[in-house]
């Protein structure tokens, strides 16, 4: 069929994806390896810095600085992705990051360690917006949900195996050894990407000028609001400190028991990621994103009042399932609703701004928690409600300005 097509015939859209068939499997394997490598040492990162002589205040300040640097790095990574392509930014920063982790394992004190670790933080942050781009652009829109579901499944498995491997290796190699092993694995994953990945940048990328103010306008502003609120929901629930604190203070659970429950949640998330991909393909990213975000917030509130073991376990299962629904659909959502001509720049700007929003929400929630232990969970519910409203508004939005695609506005 392709050979007999006339010179003036429209190109087959499938031809574009044929050369990218290895991208999603490659990203699944290498991302799983990366996450597993990081989880060798991530649970004891603060203890590593303390052993190197850093105080708790210095540790918290360093983490805040790395978060801010990473947020800014995402913005410029998105801009570069539209100019030079996705491939260089998903590969070479991880080579740098792997070498930085190896070097960090040899640092004698916390200050040079922090300096070297900054290189890892930048390299890791740069891949943030590019990760969504290269996965979402490697498959037709109808298959994006399944692609992101496969990636999240790989991540879920690594979140289980990584800490277990770290615990087994720690007595033999020490914390520094874990960093060195992690760096070698990160470098190997980057090399795997170098050998297997193919560029995904559409030809139209960069065809429109992008200014920072555009991210607040029209459809783009609604996308920003939805993603920022989703990150607040995560910070108040599964990715923040408040679940563990509540489990200890209100439920009386031990540290070991809390770890077991979070391990259970990782198992549920890994299984649910494959289901979520299929649901996104059937019902659309917008609907699943709304259900997942609101479902997580409600599930956390229900969990927070449980005192029986059965109720607590059921709560963790529900929270993990809804979180994965929202995770897979939010990845698909971000790639699908932003016009490809400015997709990298827009995702980079959104990544930076949502990072800032999360950084602001955390201390506010911590302060309000002193007034009411349930405050972070009510904040998550309010953020989830805002997420649903913004996604519904985006779905119904018919403004013909801004970055709405020509197909939608024609």
C-alpha cells in the first residue's frame, strides 16, 4: 500500500510511529532500572547526609534548594526539547547524573557531597517534562494510556524491589557503596536509551513562539491549574509526610507496620497501572483523571478515620488504586491537551510552576495541621475538587485563541 501511494497523497500517520516501536518498551525497562537504582539509597538519604556531618537544618535547606533548582531546570528543559529534540535530553543528563552519584559516594563530607549531588538533581529534573513527551509521542493518541500504564507498572515493581535490594546490600557495601552501585546502574540505563530510543519531536514543534505568560492563558491556564492541583493532592496524601504522621499519631502504627502498608500500596499500584491504561483508552484521560484525583482525596479521608486493621488495609488499597488511575491519566492528559508545536516548552513551564505550588502548599499544610490533624486531607479534597472543575472547564472550553489546535478550532 505504501509503495503504491502517489507522490501527492497524504502521508500515512502510522509511518511516523513505525520507527518508534521500541521507545515505550525501552522506556519501561530503563525507567524501572533508574527508579530501582534510586530506591537503593533514597529511603536513607537524610541519614547519609547526617553521617557526612550535615545537621537536620542543613539537610532540609539543601533539599529545598534542590527542589527549586529542579523546578527551574524543568522549564529550560522543556524549551530545549522543542529546539533540539527529546532524545538528547532524555539520555545525556542521565549519563551526567550517573557519574555524579558515583562521585558522591566518594565525598568525605556533606558540603562537597551536596555540590556533586546538585548535578544529579539537575540531570534528573531535566528529564521530567521530556519523559512525558517521549512516551506520549511514541504511540498514537489512542494508545497513550496503555503506554503510560506500562511505564507506571515498571515503576511500581521497582518501588518494591529497589528498597529490598538496598536493605540486602547495605550491610556489605555501606551507604556509599549503594550510591556507587546506583550511579553505575543509572549510567547503564542511560546507555540503553542511547542505543534504543528514537527521536519523537513532531515536525511542527517550535513552529509557534512561546512566552512564559502563555502558560496562564486560555486552555493552557486550565491545564496548568489541573496539574498544579493534582500535585498538591499528591503532596497532601501519598507523596507527602502527612499519611505517615497520621498513621503514627492517630492510628498508633509502628514504623515497621507503616512500611509494610506502603509496600502493599506499591503492589496495588503496580497492578492497577495496567488497568488504568486500558481505562484511559476507553473513557479518555480527562474523565479518568477527574475520577482518580477526587477518588484519592475521598479515599484518604475515609482511611484517616479507620482504626481497625481491615479498615486501614482497605483504605490503603483504595488510595493506591485511585492514585494510579490519576497518575496514568495525568501523564496522558498533559501530552494530549497541549498542542504539539509548543508541547515541550509548555510542559517545562508547567513543571516549574507546579513545583513552586507544591513547595508553598507544604508549609501551609504543616502549619494548619497544628490546628487540626485532618487539615492536610481537607486541603487535598479542596484541591481535588478544583482539579475536577478545571478539567470539566477545559473539556467544555471552546475559546479559539491561545494554543487550541487547528483541528479543534477549525
